[in-house]
C-alpha cells in the first residue's frame, strides 16, 4: 500500500514539473512586440491610419 502511494506522489510531482515547463515554453515562445501591439490596435479600430503611421515611425 505504501509503495502505491509513493508512486502516485512521484507521478503527481512529475506531472506538475512537466506542466510548468510547458507553460514556460509557450509563454516565452512568442513575445508580442510593440509593433504587434500597434497593429492590433489599428486592426481593432482603436487608432486611425494617421496615428498608426506616426506611432510606427516613432518605433
């Protein structure tokens, strides 16, 4: 009984380590650049074409 409990605890610990490492890989694999943010704002209609062009030049 104790061996089964130990195996379950080890499996749970391994599962969480794998989950944490995958979360770090996915979050770090695509970092949104300022230009990406600017394009998104323009696409959503939050800024005009002129504002987009000015801000893009500033970047």
